[in-house]
C-alpha cells in the first residue's frame, strides 16, 4: 500500500473536510469541530500553505495534517512557532503509520521553511515517539486549562525553545 504525501490543493478541501469530521467523530476529547477549524485557519494570516499536507492511497485522501503559525509571548518578546492542529486519518486507515508519516513530513517541511519549533495539544502516549516533550519542560504554557501531559512541544532546531518561559498565543480562529 503506497502512500503519497503532498501539499493540499483547493480541490482537496471537501475531501479533507469529510476526512477530519470522520477522524474525530468518536474521539472522546474533541469538540468535533476540527473540520471547521481547518477551514477558518486556511483563511487566516497564520496559514502556511506548504504546511497543509495530505496522505493519499490510490488517489484517495486518507490523512491530513495542518501546521499554522502561533506566537509564544515571553516577558520581553514574542517568538514565532507553529501549532500542530489537527492531524487526521480516516478511521479505517488508523494504526497503519499514516499519521506518523504526515508528522515526520510536516516536521521536515517546517524545518526547511525555517521554523524552529512546534507546539501541540494531544495524546500523551502518541506524540513523544516523534520527539515531543512536555511544554512545561521549556517553560511554555497554554492559554487555557488542560492537563499538562497533553501540552507538548518539539524543537526543530537545537535549543530553539531553551529558556523561553512564555505562553502560547493562538490565532483568533482557534477561539471562534
């Protein structure tokens, strides 16, 4: 089963919308609105087209990942980072490594574009295998109350989050 990873294009939008809706349908810790979030983020200043990526098998989109720009506000500065939200795989293709391929590809593309870090809110047992650590280890907090084990970050460049001590500022689309 060959998987093709590529940047999304406009004709993919409906397939991606349906895919995300199906992927999160039975997720306990979801507001079940991730598909609407992606639509809003595509229209935002935080959107980076090269970082909206799909996985295809036999010309069918089976997975999607989106990284968008965020800020980390420190006491004296604002640092640009990325948010990984969401990564989605059709239920019948979950557990086959597609999400992992999307995450690794997104990391590489983000690094190639000069981004230095990624922040996410996700499953504490899944993301550490890709190098994510607790955000609090970098002194990073999120602007809402969530379990600390679900708030994670990764440095795409060595020491890019060293001694940051700041709070993530998400684009307004995350709150609408």
